[in-house]
C-alpha cells in the first residue's frame, strides 16, 4: 500500500484489499443499488482473480462501508473505475471522494505508467463533474422488462425465427445480421478502419466497460461470453455486443440482458436487437430486465418499437450512460 497523503489518513478509514470472505459484508451494503441490476454478485469472484484488477474496501471501525475496483486496460494507459458503492448510512459524507483518491494513489504506486482514469456513469453529471472529467462518449439507456416466455411467443408471432448466418459476408440490408467469430472480430476491429465510423469516439463499450480497440483489450473481451454482431462484415453500419444473461438481485428468477449497440441506422439496430433477443430467449426462463445502450437519437423510436411492436414494458424514461475521463496526476 502506498504512503497516504495526510488528508486521506485523517478520514478515519482503513483500506484493505477485498477477499472472498468479504462477499457477504459487501452484499449487505449493496441492497437496491443500480435499481436491483447490480453485476457485482456475479462478477465478484472472477474480479478477485483478474491480474490487472484491484478491489479495495474502505472500513470504519473494521466494518466494510465502501468498495471500489480499478482495472488497468488500454495497454496499461487507463485505470477503469468500477463497482463504486458506499453503504447507505455513510453516503453524503465524502467517503466516495476519499476512496477514489486512495485508489488513485494506489494505482499510481502499482502501475506508474497509467495516464488516465475512466469511468462510466449513469447519474446526472453537473458542471462540477465536467471540471474534473472530459466526456468521451455517451449512449442512451433503454431499459425494458418482460417474461422470457411471453417475448418468445411474441417473436414467433412476428416471424422472428431461425438462424443468424455465422460470419458469412452479407451485402444487402435485407440480409440477417452476421454473428462474428473470433477471427472475424479480430479482423474487423483490429486490422481495418471499418469500425471507425460505427464506434462512438473509437470506443467499444461492453457492459459499462469502455475499451479502445487494441489487441490487449481484445484479449480481455474475447474471454467473455459475448455475442458480437454486425450488419455487414465488408461495410458495417451497425455493430452490437450482447453480454450473455446473468442473474441479478432484483428478485428470484430475474435475469439481466445487456446489449451495447453502435451505429445510427434504425432498421439495422432493430434487426440486431431482435436477433439478440431471439438468441437468448430460447434458453431464458422467468423475468428479464433488458438494457440496451444506443445512439441517443435512436432512443425514442426504439422505445416505441419495444412497447408497440414487442409489447414489452418500458421501465424508465430516457437516461444516459456517460464515459468520462480525467488525467492521472
Ligand atoms: C454514488 C456514491 C458512491 C457516492 O458516495 P458518497 O460517499 O455519498 O459521495 P461523496 O460524499 O464522497 O461525494 C461525492 C464524491 O464522489 C464522487 N462521485 C459521486 N458519484 C460518483 C460516481 N457515480 N462515480 C464516481 N464518482 C462519484 C463525486 O464526484 C464526489 O467526488 P469529490 O469528493 O472529488 O468531489 C453513493 O451514493 C452510492 O453508493 N450510490 C449507490 C451506488 C452507485 O450509484 N454507484 C455509482 C456507480 S457509477
């Protein structure tokens, strides 16, 4: 652990590296966060094993009161802040600020080559935040819920059936979306300029994590369970990443399906959305919270499409996912 600046050591907090044994204490202070869509219960164990990640707890009188994780990505240039949370009774007292500064010092000590800090937020950013952060990109957040069995039925009524071609080149927008294999992902994202016009500010956002299209990041991404799609491998206009569904603490038998969508063509976005839904509703049972991140201008027509055509319920009005960055100094 690095030597703490005086202001931090005066905060009366102790900082420890998180372990398996801390899981229950962390869950106890995480009730209801992210509207019940917390990914941490699913990710915690694997986070502790990742070599490029640290998970830090803040304790007060020995009790866990806050958590932050930092993951080093982008060839070692970027520290990505994730999972930040403070126990409800300790909020509004500056704990998050102290923990963020502590982790910043720790990362500078452990990874001196890190240049910038990035985080993805969905709360309303104010002028004070923009003094600290540059905006890298933003996406609209469309959150809908449905019962998997109901949507399966609706998709078959709409004639959304059958296979998606696997990495076969397509040329017409009428062709179904193409599901990419690892070779095609490598080729498209790393060896061509084709994704430049599709990705927002050259950023691949996967389930809240923003990555630059670099080989080291691809190695991280390709270890995950993700369906990668494009409309056309030779000239993509829309690309999407669907993270395999996982359970969330909102209730028993609730799953979360995360779809990151890039590109501005509404028809193609609809097609890829339907393909992802079709793929996953075949195996899903029970309740699903499906969150799609998409170009802000497409939010309204896609919200209408979800409600009027798919008959699924809109959970909240328009909100934004913002990827922000500050220099590590
Ligand atoms: C958001 C949360 C962590 C803030 O904790 P807090 O201890 O009440 O916040 P503070 O009193 O330290 O005051 C805000 C400070 O945290 C920072 N902050 C607030 N929300 C933040 C967020 N979502 N991401 C990063 N920093 C945030 C502010 O910029 C400020 O920093 P400063 O001290 O450098 O000015 C807390 O309300 C919480 O746990 N909420 C539920 C979980 C959640 O929404 N986490 C955000 C994930 S993106």
